[in-house]
DNA sequence: TCAAAAGTGTTCCGAATACACCCATGT
DNA sequence: ACATGGGTGTATTCGGAACACTTTTGA
C-alpha cells in the first residue's frame, strides 16, 4: 500500500527532550542510541514519525513510551524545527517536546529498554544526530525560563520532597545559588506546599520534613489570577 | 507529476496571526476571507501549505506576503496545532506564527490586496474557519505574556512614538490601566529609549516629544544579562 | 562528640505604588 | 479663554537581599 499526493510533502516527526534531576544537583537528558541509519550508533533524542491517524501530542507520547518506557509524565510542546536540511534522507519537519520526570523513579525503565538509553548531564552532551543539540539548547532555555513562573519544577522531584531538595532543584536549573532562608520564606508564603507529618529516613544527619505540592490549591489560586513566581 | 510515499503523511501548513494596534487603543488581528472551500467565504487567518523546498519560517513569510502584502515584519513561531480533525478535507498539521505590525503603515496594503482582508478587534472576532479562533486565543495569551519581558511591543508602534502612545499600547495589550508617572519613570530608567529632538505635529494640544527604541543598546545590555521587564 | 544538614528572624535597601498640579499648544 | 493631553516629584509601602547561629540526628 502506498500513498500518492499531487505535491511533495515534508515528513513530520516528533522528538522529546526528557529532563531528569540527578541527586548531586545535575540536570540530565535522556538519549537513545540509534540502531539505524542515518547517524547509526550516534546518540539522539527519542522520537519518530507522526502517523496520519494520531494527533501530534499523541505521537510524542507514543514515541516516548516506545523508546524509553516512559508514560504519564509531564510533556509539553517546545518548538517546531523546520529548516531544510535537518535530515539527510529527506525533508523532515520535527515538532519537539520536552518532558520532566523524576529520575529516581524512572532510571530503571530507561536502562532496561530494548534500545540502549542513557542519561547525560546537560553540561557534557555527546555530539548528537540531526539538529538535536540545538533542540536541547532550546529546551534548556525554555525550562530555565518557565521554571520561574510555573510550578513545573515539582515534576522533577518525587511526590514527597524536602525543602532542600526543592531549593537544590532551582539552583541547578537556574544555575545560581539561592539563599536558604529567603527561599523557604518565599515558597512557604505561597501556600502551595502541604507540610507532611513525615520526615526523611536513612539519612546520616537530622531528618528533614517532607512536603508535597498542593496541586488543587494551585489550580484554584491560578483561576483567581495568582501568579506563581520564584 | 505526483509523489508517492510508503506511509500516509499529514499535510503541513502555516498560519499567521497578525496583530496591529489601532489608534483608540484596540488590538486588532488581520483576517482574510476564504475564496475556496472548505469554509468558503468565511474569515480565516492568512496561511497555506508548506512547500517541500522551503523552511517553515520561509513558508510563513511567503504566505504572509502573498495573502496580505506584508513583508519585513516581526514574525515569530507561536505553536503547532496537530489535532486530527482540524481540517475537514484531510489531515493537516499547522504551525502557527504571530506577527506584529504598525497598523498605520500597513493599513493600505492589506486593504488593496487581491483577496478581501480586514482588521478585526480581538474583542469582536467573527466565527473563523478551522480552529483559527483557538489559534488566535493562544496568540493573544502569548503576546500578553511576552510583551512584559521582551521589548516586542515597539513593533506595534511607528518608529517614532510618544510615551503616551507607548503607555496606551501596554494598557491595551495587558488590559489594565497604568500610572503615567510611574510608567515614564520606569521605561526611561531602562535607558532603551532615544529621546529625539522632535515633537508631534498636527495635534490640537501640546505636542509630545518623540522617542525611538534603542535596538543596539538593548542588544548590548541583553548580552550582559539585562532583563527587560515592565 | 563529631559531622552534616535542618531549621529559624531581623535589618536594610531599592523598587513599586499612590497621588495632583502646572504647562504648552491649537482652536 | 478654554480644552486637551504633556509633563513632572514626593512620601509611603512592600518585597527582595543579606546575613549566622542553634538544633537534631546518625555514625
């Protein structure tokens, strides 16, 4: 079965930049090794072609699950890359997405996936296939910008987290140190954290209190015009 | 001549949301009347299909010029709309762009273009073809957000403008009144406006001083980490 | 008892806000 | 002379930034 059109059509793909936060404050991206040409054996973003019977969002989710095992994660459209020579085979326009996952919970799945996959620090990326280095650069810029005025950073942490973890996350993503007391004051004043009756376990020092992001309160405040801003 | 592929491919289009600022503080969008089905005779965004030998950005600029006569305007990618049933004919994914133009300078061109074109207040839009109402909603949200931390608002004004015009622009886009003295203090302190030795002409009251946006100073400051913010 | 991180308040400074009158110009 | 918008300064408030020590816990 083949499909014939009056005019030549670009092929349409999706690519996903999956961010994870590694314990000693470094931001990582998940890459997979290509098993087919072009760029065979090079590292690349997970992605693939959009089918005619699925939405672009659905294609991004499908490819993410097929290639990395990830599902039910934060996934948002990033930008569409449409230059002529992105792909040496033929004209391909790709719609890039970025995902935020809790690396601890998802480490295993990625490693056991059929194709080789791995997490790479964003400061030490290998040369990637296609224009994927550029796509990642755009994704990092977006993440840095967005993390300040939307509470998306929580997606990178476990459901229950300490204030220090949260602060380290922001320091890592923003690439700057933050004052501990000011950070706590500000984030607690927003009223978006639920203080749990639990503390850390198995740490060799005073155990920190655990918190949880208050999704429903955030939605309510947002409707009333509240702006998250750190 | 026809083109045959192994798999069915979505068709790829671009659409442009062109914003203009009308004198008595109202934000307008340029629409064109469709001369062909589907949605014949309905209003729609200027746009069309991406050719295989042009980049997506180039396609947006080409369509904009072909359908509205506009060229050399601020044009930036907005979002890609990829739901299944956007177009009743076949699967079409569209990459939306938004443009900012000085309405005074561009009014004539639009009106004299071959296909019928017109400026519509964003508060009184007619029902549009496809999902174009949704695209415009996304574009308005983007403009509101971006105008505060990037100096793109100037694109909506003539090169030489008064501080009152600038203030009215922000009040219009943001949909809120601003204090005159505070606004002037803040915008002048940034050092991004060149005070000209010219004033308004042909106004029935005291003529206001004209200013110009200082593009090169802005680029320099931006490299040093300066953040425009209003 | 030591190491390591948790937790906690106050002062200071700069920016945002609120606010009202005189000035210049064309009709 | 009057109508219309242009242009200007100060006092107050609020939020951001800087800053150091005590507490808890496990090893």
